[in-house]
């Protein structure tokens, strides 16, 4: 077929009912669309078959991960232009059967079928998490499997993306010109100060990752730390770092579910980027578990991504791409819901700080690290896995910038019946 790009552009605009904001390049080398903008590269007809069999975000994601679709130009700009067609529409992308109700869209679908060739569904990329429905979520077994899917992809790969700090959560930026390592150190110190850590105290770090918070707390504040994770690779790397720091007498790293921790009480608990994995059905149980593990007057610092509330909360659906390729079984909830559940579990919420813009800056640095080390990243994982991470981090950065999602640090206290919270009268000041 000659000039496939013009045909694809016309069919896409007919189906979507709006002009395409990006340029299109097809497998025959033809191009169509506005000049001076990023180009969506359709490498083969298989990309179209993926979209026809799975319309919307998941079909696009499968094409991207498999390398059937690509972007020539700035990925952030391309996603920003496409977002209005996919992620920011008033309703989800229409499926084939919905489209068939509209004669014009029906004609566009017929045209795409003709261009796509043999109408067989390509298999999903091997990086996709396979599951049978979404039943039995957030059991100990399913949580361990989900965490392993995301985190057990190689510590060397994570170090390439995250940098020497090995902190996989939102950094805290003095300015956009700060280094990523300085911003991550400042975040760890911010958490330590909010928890009021000091010598002789005992800290539980839930979802301890590669041990960065545990090391910072023990080295800089003299506390004893128990760190728990469900990832064996994370635990092995954390123990190696702790040994190199000479802190094995003060830090214990366990491969353990939070529901199995029974050796409280602790003076403080940090939960940094962990609660997103808990699930809405289990969140109150999670909050009650942490409350029970604290001493009276003990503090919890909960650092958690939040989504915007919906008019009809029952309509909330997990993002298909994120669920299939990034955080299986992960769920986001509005920050108000989280605060309410923490209070229901017995906590007194004392401080809430939104650091949404900080996560956008952090993600852009991670994307830059990945792009700079692309050949090594592909070698350490797979081309598909590296492409998953590039897309997910770039799209997430835009979501934080546009206030589609946020991230908050919630400081809560297990205040005793006396009401003595142990908090200063002015916990923080505004500059």
C-alpha cells in the first residue's frame, strides 16, 4: 500500500472525530500530519491489529511495548498532545462494538480492518502480567507475586534509573536545578525529621526497598531499624549496602509481609511508596496493623500517591497499562479517603503535605537516566521492559504536572488517651 500514513491519519480522525495532533509515519515510509510536532511511528500492520482487538489504552500499550509503535521526537511532548485523545476524554476510548453504532465510525473500523491485513489477534508482549480476572486481590500470595513482577527485574537496572541513592519514591527538591541525589537525601531527612527520630528509638520501615531510608535513619539519627519488603532482590541488595556501611548491628532487613510483623512496639513507622500496593479493600486492615505496632505517642509517616476524587467513586477503574505492565493490583484513592481510614484506625492526623510537583521533577530525572543509559537498560532487562518504564515514567510525570494524580506525606500519631501527642506546637513553619 502506498501512502499508508495518509490513510491511517484519515481513518483515525474519522474514528476519533477530531484532527490528530501528531504526525504519522507508516511502515512504507510515508508520512502525514502537521509539521514540527513529534511523529507517531507505526512500524507494521500488527500495531493496527492490536488496537482492533483491544481498543484504547491497553492496545496502544501492547503496541508500544512490543515495538510496533514508537515516537520520533520528544516523548513528553507527544504524550502531552495525545493525552487529550486517550487519557483526558470525558469517557473511555470506544471499543469496536460501541463504534459500530456510529455509521461514520463503523466505516473507519472497516477501513482499519482492511489496512491491518489478516485479522488475527497478536499475542500480548511477554512483559505483560498474566492473570485470571481480579478475584482474590491482596492476599499475601498475590501481593508477593505483584511486588515480584515490579521489583525483581534486576537491581542493576534500578540503579541505572534511580541513580546512586536507590530511592524509588518522590524526591524533595530545593530547586529544579538540584541534583537527584541531593533531592532524595533531603526527602529521607524530611521523613526522619517529621518522625522525630533520635538515638535509642526503633523504626519500622514498611516497604523498605533497597534500604536507603533504613541506612539514613540508622547512620544519621542513631535509630535501630527493621525494614520489610516482599522482594528478595531488594532485600539482598539492601543487606549488602548495610554491610558496606557497617550498620548490620542496627538494621535488620526481612522478606516479610506487613501482616506478619509481630515484634512491636516501634517508636516510629515509615511507609514510603508502599500503601499504593495495599488495595482499598485492605487499607483499613493495613492502617490498624501499623497502629497496633506503634508505642503510645508513636508516629507514622505515610508517603502515598493519590488520585483525584470522582463524582461517582464506584466508577473508578484501575489504569489498564499500569495494571498489566507496571504495578499489578495497585490502586490509588483520594487523599481524603486515606486520611479518613487512618483516623478510623485510631490515628490522629497531625500534618499533610502535598509534594505533587516534586514527583514530576523526580520522574523527569529518572526518564533522563533511562534514556542516557538505554543500551545498558535493554541489556539488563529486555527491550520491552525498558520501553514499559520509559512510557510509564513519562506519562506519570505529565499526570503529576496536570494534577491528575498527586503525592502526599501524611504524619499521624498514635495519641494516647491523655491527649499528649508529643508534637511541638508549631510542627513546621512556612517560608
